[in-house]
C-alpha cells in the first residue's frame, strides 16, 4: 500500500481505489476551505487564521497531494500563512514583468524565438509562491466570459504571423488539467503552424495529480511530437510510486521531460534534499533543468533563500554528482529582464598565456589559452 492508499482508507473510507485514481474525482474533491483542510490535518494557529480569511489567492489541494503533506515540508507550499500579508520591498504582483510583454491575451513574447502561451488559468493545486498568482485561479484572462478557444485564437494568430517563433511553451495555469479534447485542439492548431518546431508543456500535474497521466493523454500528445514537458518538482517526498509511474509513462511516450524546481526556504534549501530530489528525478527519467530563485511575488519573503546560499547549494552538486543531476540556477529578473543564470566565478584570472580556472574542489588549474595576436 502506498502512502496515498493509507491516507484514503483513513480519511475517505467510502472512496474506492478506482474513484481515487480518477483525476476528475480528484479535481471535484479538492480541498479549498479551512473546514475541509482541518478534517485532514491539524492546522496550526497561523495556517488556521490565514485559511479563515478571504485570501486573494485561493487555496486548493488535491486529496492525492494532501496525502503527502501532513509530515512534509511541502505543507507550507500549499497551506496559506499570515506571512503572505507582509509585502517586502521589491515584491510585486507581476514580478517577471509579463504584462508589458503580452502580445495577445495570455501570450508572452519576451525572447527572440519562443513564446509563453498561458493556455488556462486553472491549476489542480495552488502553490503559495506562485509567480502568476495575479492570473491563476481568478479567471483574469477570461474575465469577460470569452470562451477559451476564442481567446486562444488571438494568440494563435500572433504565432501564425510571427515566423521567428519556433518554440511554444504552453503553460498557465496547468495545461494538463484541461480535457484531452481541448489539449488535442490546441496542439493540433500549433502543429499546423509550419515554423513552430517544438512545443513544450509546463505542468505540475505529475506531482500533484499523477493519475491525470493516462495512456489516452499520452496517445493524444504523442501525435504532435516533438513535444517536451517542463515539470515542476519541489521535494523528494513527491517521488511516490504514483508519480514515478506517471514520469515513466511520459518517458515511454517519447516526451523528453525536464524539471524546474523553485528554491524554497525550509522546504528544499539544503544540499542533501536537493541532491536526493535530482537523483529520484533521473531515476524516473526526468532531467533536472532549472533551479529557480523564488520570484518576488507579493508576500513571499518567508520563502526566499539568499542568492549566496543558492550558489552554495549548486556548488554542492556540481562535480559531486552526475552532471545530468545538476540543474541550472537562474533568477527570473523583475521588470522583464528574463532569466539570468547565476554561476560561481570559475575563471579566476590569467597568467600570461594561461587561464586560471577553479575546479569543484576549489583547486586552481592552469589552462593554455594564448590571447589572439
Ligand atoms: C522561461 C520563459 C521561456 C522559456 O525559457 P527557456 O530558458 O528557453 O526555458 C520563454 N518565455 C518566457 C516569457 C519565459 O518566462
């Protein structure tokens, strides 16, 4: 029996394994209120008070993900805290400055050859540190009641007429919470655009709703290869048998999957936890892609780790484990600067025709590199 099975038997004794394993059941039974959450965990005073307030950003947890939370540091990524009310200097509702780059509703074009397509505002579970909490869970992009497909049409038109766009990153919200039919429609429309070489889907579904990764979904997506997944993983506690199975299905469908992790204080900000997560991901054939500094979304100070600590954590991986296990540490810069890679300085100077380079053990080596005449 998995941890989720034990939890289901204790808290949902009348729910069969078949119902529990149906992603529609999981979405219909998300935990959103203080009372629903208090039935499953004992909220502490801070969590309880925050749950009782009307928070602008909704709380929602799938019963499956809730089964992992009570003893895990992941709990603070899902349960609200009164600390969210403290807005620190430099924090905003649009920390990445996406609004000025919105070239169509839900379409962000910041980099020369690729776009971010915010296909839906819905997620199965809401992360408290969400960088798009101004949009998700609020119907902000469809507030005028425009149906999804007609909103997409404006974004698709933009992509059709911009031949430089060779990579479309479909995100949101979580696109894998949409129906197979809606995804099929969107992927087909993107595939019909000749200059779109690759499609990526950003999702946290394998971690929070792994039963969504059905054979039928994989079959739908496979038709539109090359499709890549950018998945969101946070902590090794997420690597349950259910999630590993979902990742294996993704790999078996020929979908290369990368993982993006947000560095979060008290959740994954130690070298052992990060290393374990990266190793577990590789075992499930998911390649660590980015480690992100937590964006300065309003009220997120309690999640942020100093950048110096982030560099220390990356240094504890590089050289000490497989290169495949080392994600790229990046900060997505406020005000629309985009992603900037943060590296420790490895090139420490020059001695005549030799460069001085520092290895992972901090030993300096000489490398012949004569300057051009
Ligand atoms: C992160 C991001 C991308 C993709 O960046 P990669 O480094 O190629 O993964 C594209 N557009 C926007 C707006 C982004 O924030």
